[in-house]
């Protein structure tokens, strides 16, 4: 009987010791992986999945200014993450409506915070489909500013700018608009 108790004690000791070693190993690996982080989500190459917001906008000749702005503001990885996000995406023509030199000024390194604020005003965390938008609704954007939805017949407007088309992506939806939305100060 005494040998049985000793055997059980030895087995318990090895079991506890073995569990302790296994529970410590992942934390060491996690710390090591955290220290050697590489590029973000935008660097993931996936030929099988649907494109995300950034990939979709990058493939559009009408959104090259927006893509340039997203890159300059350092938001590529954020908008490449799982989301979902809703982006009200101004066309190149929308940026051309701004006073001369505005876009170039915002792309300067010293204006990164201003550019980021404007782009965050175009972004909502969640998936806002036009069929669910109601006249008079307001949505808080990433920068904490609010946009207002207006409906006239079948047309949907955000801050007075018509949503001309909507493009579903793997991490949300892009609503194409013909104006740049400027946050109120």
C-alpha cells in the first residue's frame, strides 16, 4: 500500500511539473514573437479571398487620391484589418473640388494629423448598408464627428453628398461619394 501511495505521489509530481513547463513555454514564445513583429495586415497576400477596402480602392482609377491620402496618413494597415468598416470614399473629382493646394498641403508630413482626422471622418466602424439608412439618422465616425443621412426618394446622401454606388468588400463596404466630407471644428 505504501508503494502505491509513493507511486501516485511520483506520478502527480511529474504531471504537475510537466504541466508547469508547458504553461510557461507559450508565454516565452509569445514574448519572442511580439518583439519581432513584421509588417501589418496590409502585407498579407491572399489570392483566394475577396479584396479588402484598401485593395478595392487601390484597384480603382477613380480613387487614387484617396489611396495616396490613406497611405500618407498611415491608415493602410488599419483599413486592411478585419473590420467591418464603412468608408465614404470621395472620388478624385471630389478632391479636385477642394481649393487649389489643399490636397498637396494635407499630404505634407506636418499635416498628417489633419489628414488623418479628415479620413477618419469618412470612416465608420461597422457595416452601414444604404438600405438600412434612414432619413435624419446620424452616425458617429472614427474621429468622433457625426455625419447625417438624408434620403430623397431612392437616393441616399451623407452630409448632402449623394452615395453614387456601394461596393461590398471582405472587411466592410465602400460608399462612393462625389464630395470630400470635412469635419466641423
